[in-house]
C-alpha cells in the first residue's frame, strides 16, 4: 500500500513543481506578503481593559484613578489588592495594563519635593496596542499634572510614570506581526496547494485514470494530503527561520511546542483544502473557494483585530477557525515561552477541526467519484 502512496506522492510533487503557476504560488506570494506585512501592517485600538492596584488610601490617589476609569478609552475590569494578582491578570490576558499606585503617592504629591511615581505594567505581546494605550495614559497623566500644579503651585511635575512592558520590553511591532505571519502564510499556501490537487486532475482529464488504478479512495486522499503537509511544514519552517534570523524575533519557547502546533494546524488546513478540491471541477473554482475561506479566516483569527472587540456571535464563529488557535500557539511560543501543557487548550481544537474536515473531505471525495 505504501509503495503505491509513495508513487502518488512523487506524482503530486512533480505536478506541482512542473506547473509554472503552482511554483509561483509556492514562492512568489509568500515572500511578497512576508515583507509587506512585516514592514507595513498596522493595527487600531478600540478597547483597553485595565486593572487598578492602589496601595494609597488618600484622596489624591482616588482622584488620579478616577481620571482613568472615567475616560472612555479605558475600562476597569479588575481591582487588585495584592502584588501576586498582577502577573496572572496580564498572563491570562484579563487586562492589557495594570495601574499601580504606591503607598506614598498622596504624600509625595502634597509635599511636592519629588514626583509621585505611578507604575504602569502593560502587556507587550501586542506592541502596537501597548504603544497606543501608553499614549492615552500619558495624556491623562499630563492633564492631571497640569491641573494639580495649577491648584497647588508646584514647580515639579506632580506625578511621573514608570513603564514596564512584559514579553516585549522594547515594544517592537514586528515581533507581534511577524509571529502572526507564520500562521497566515502557512495557511494560505497549504489551503491553495491542497485545493488545487483534485481539481487539477479533473481539469487535465487525469482524474478518471487515477480512479482505475489499484489505489483505493483512502490511498488517493493520503497521497494528495502528504505533499501538502510536507509543503506546509517547509513553508512554516522557512518563515520561522526568517522571523528569527532576519527579523530578529526572539523565540523564548521550545521548537517542539511550536511544531506540534504546526503539524496540527497544517492537518486542519489540508482537510479544508481537500473539501474545497472535492467540490470543485476546475482549478479556477478551487482557487475561488480557497480565497472564499481564507479572507474570513484571516479576519476572524485575531491577526488584524482583537477577537474581544468583535460582536459576541462573531466571537463564537471564530471557534471554527484553525488560524485563531494557531496564532495563540505561535505567539505564545515566540513571545511568552509557553510550554505544551499550557497550550493544550489550543492543540485539541486544532486536532478536532483536522479530524472533522478530513472525514468530511473523504466523504465528499467518495460521493463525487460515483
């Protein structure tokens, strides 16, 4: 059986590599998109959930915090009472930033001998969002400084921010964008290559010849899926290599945790691509079907806009999107160093999506054979 699958595997690779259009799809668009997205993509910010950790019982500290909680750009979702609550709040993405006022904030303000320090602990995984949030915070602090100085005639700035970004200390936007491109371009290449596989056979008139071979439908599907899996893993490996050595994105986590996600993600996309290919008669139809899936997939993945900002019914729809889970995996491994045990909640949905789509693709393939 494996000898026949191996022969079909070689045939598929030759069909892809000999076709000029297929070669261009594998090399041209991924390279162009890699550099365009990495250097030109920007994001907007709509909501900023924050937590407040106030150790000062004074009136001045309450007035300072009220300026943040009353601002339309911020929403206080958590009130912290102990130092140990800060790390879980940021790690679990409950809040984007923590506003921390020390026990002597009000005293320093009234004495005016030195600036009263305010600490902002901000999640640096999405550096663009963090920078915009910091700009909003700094404008609020500046307005507070002016108002307090006018009322108390102080020569020094009354409050001073101390900023610390977690996971991305320098707030490099490329770290967030390039890590996401690993999933985006891997999905594009894998889905298109797989979607073209069966449709190419039908269009070129070789599908009937394939059916009269000793290969079973299962063996044909395996022979179609294996080249796409190899191509998808190689594509992901190339982008990971470029991310680390060209764009200098640090990889804090392990390659094993990342590549387990890559394999499951590629399998899920192969199932989707085979479903599209089984329903298509021509390569043009398969390409249209692939882009019909890819565009919503990117929009609903959290790559461009945070999923938390989407309407509730749309957030439920994103649960069917494999790219949503893989972006958490790749950014978690690159920027946070998350181990496999923490990423299990992202692995199993990819495995379920891959299993369901491959079963559906097999059923569609058998149905279109007869």
